[in-house]
C-alpha cells in the first residue's frame, strides 16, 4: 500500500500543521498565469468497478484526467477531458468505470485555461480503493453535521476529520447536514461576555443564510477551505446524504418562511431546488439519468456489505402533528416510490450485511415529534411510524437478515437496540441502530425515546446535565463511528469514537443472527 495515500496518523496530522498555524488557501485571481484548483479533490460512491471523482477550478478550463493503479502513474490511462464552466461554478465530476476490484486507484487532474491554452495548472491528485470482489476486511466511518450552529473553521480546524483519517477507512458515510445553509457565522462567538470561539476563516456567503444558487455553493466551498477536510477528501471516498440544513431547518412542504426576515426568497421549493443543485454540483454523488436530483441509492461494496442510502427529506409529506391513523401521502416520510425501491433492493441483496444509512433516527423524538419518524406518544404506530412499521414488517417476512441502521442528526452518539418484546408494534425482527455526530458543530441532546418500536439505549454520550446545550467543538464532544467487518469471520464490530480518538463503546455483531445481546 502506498505510504503517500495510506498515511499514518502522525504523518497526516503533520501535513495539516500549516493550516493550524494560520496558513490559508492560495489567493485566487485571474491575474495568475495558470489556472488553480481551488478546493482540492473528492471521490465517492465507490463500488467494485467504479467510483466518482470531483474537483473545481478557478476559471473556465479544460480539465484533463488520468487514472492509474500505481502512485507513480506509470500505468496512467488518460480519460476524455471535461470543461469547467460557469454554469457549474467551475466544478466537474465524472464516473470512472471498468476498474479492477479491490485495487488502489490514483487519479490526477490538470487544468488548461480555455482563453489561454498555454496556461496549464499544477496537477492535483487523489486516491480511492475499489470494493473487494472477495471477503477481505472492510473498515468505514460515519458521522454527520459539519460546520453548524456558528462553529466554523477556527485555528485548529475541523479536527474530527483528521482523527477519522488516522483510521484509514475505506470510505466515509456522511449522514446529512453536510452544510448549514441556514446558519450564518460571525467572527467570534461569546458566552457570558467572553469570547469562547474565533472563526479564523470566513467568506461572505457564510455571513448570511443562503438564498441564491451561488450562496448555496458558497456553503460547500467554505467547508472545503478546511485543510483537514481537504486532506481527508484526497484519500477517503465520501458517500453523501442530505437532511434539512442543506436547505433550511426542518424543511418540508409545510415550511413557511414568510415570518423570517432573513429570507428575501419566500418559497421553500425554490430554496430546495437551488440547494439540491449545489449539493449535486459540489459532491461526488452518483447521478441518476432518470432522476438527476435523486439522493437515495444503493452501493454494493463487495460480498460482505451492501449500503442503502435513504432520503427522508425530499419525499415526505408536510410536517404535522405526525399522528395520522392511516398511511397516506400526508403521513409518509420516505414516500411510496422510495419504499418500493428499498424493499426490492433489500430482497435482491445477497451481501452478508445490509447497512441502511438513514439521515434521521427512528426512535428518537425530534422537533417535538413532528420532524422525524417518532411522534413521542409511545403508543401504537401512527403518522410516519406507519411507513416504518410496514418496512420493518417486510424485512421480517422476507427473511432479510443482518440489517443494521446508521444515522446522525441529533448531535450526540448512542447505540439503540430495538426489540419487539419491548415495543408497541411488534411485527419485526430485532435490530440495531447506531447514532453518531456531530463532526464539527454544536453538541446537543440526549433526546427522548419513543417506545413504539421498543428501542433500548445500550450507550449514550452527550452533554451532561450541568453542561447545557450547543457546546462548541473545542469542548471535545464531537463524535464518529467506526465499522469493521472481518473478512474471515464476517463479524461486524461497531465502535463509537470521539474527536480525541477515544473509544467510548463497542459491540461485535455475529452474522446470520445480526445482533449481539
């Protein structure tokens, strides 16, 4: 394995020291003789034979691309170039296909100024590893919630990304709230008259809520100004989901912005459309020709793992009291088409483990019971719980084993075991749900449980009763999860970690049974 692209933690952190001491990104100007890549590189949605790659230039440019299986690019294969143009904010991405399984893939971008073909950039490089065709060990991380509640890039940067990189995961699942388009930032944050946080890096787009397409794009560009995140992106593929803060807090068809003076645009549909375009432009998420804006999808990561990414935001009915007695478009959160897709995909899966990546938790009460699945009444399934009940019943009746749910959203970390023995709705097989986050945002919680599906808290870590809420990243309560699948035993070990790389809790799950009691 290449040392350049599989760094140990000491080497990785040393590479980010310049940022921690205040070194910013190079200035971008058309006066520069050559094009510049402004925000590094990204890869994502990697499977056994393909993966997405992404970059962004500072001007109209022809982007030449090469891929190789060696760090030296001695066996480089040149791909057809793409043009970075203003209509995509000079961002480009492409799907690379026909790759060998279980192989390190190195990729390289070079930009040529379209108005001066003699002006050629310095190359930028990245790497990813394709999924295995056989049963080898797999390690991946997950978390959510980046740059929220006014906690931006300080002198230390988004340190949790550096901690995750030290574990050299095969990939990272970003479980949503990838940006905070509705969270303006200020230069400093005060508490009781004392400055407790300094945002050392800010751009104009982060000083107000996002409304225009360029302002939504700016939210992504801001996050990628962080050196830890750029270094992470260059070596670890990210599989993206979205939730609400990519648009505005708790958005659904019922969201009314007329009383919020921060928004000139009053249409939630218009904001969501602009946010969705920026999301797809600025991430290496796969595009679906039949539905280009779709976020829910399936990634097969070899014979041991299939991942099913949900979208609990785009197809939900309006936020309401969440207490409907029958399933309808008003009470759905996944939507009928997405549920049908998920059932088909789960039934077809022959992978040992089926991970359902959900952007919101199942049994935690969020937004007073009006925002997520749980409605908080601890009773029989009602409202959005009806759709989940049908899905859980299907998983049991179809005999689909080894289903594990991963999520974020609530800004603390927890392990929940769902058992029909403790539930009001009991027609389902026991399963685990693991919660982790934030990566770099305010810490909250813990939330109340709803017992409709019988969740039991096996572990929880969040603010103590005497600490209050919305704690800054510097307080250390930033969390991510690590999942290891053993290629020989096929066991899955889940660890809940913090920013300082402390292992807070772990459990090993056996296949077939899909749980450990």
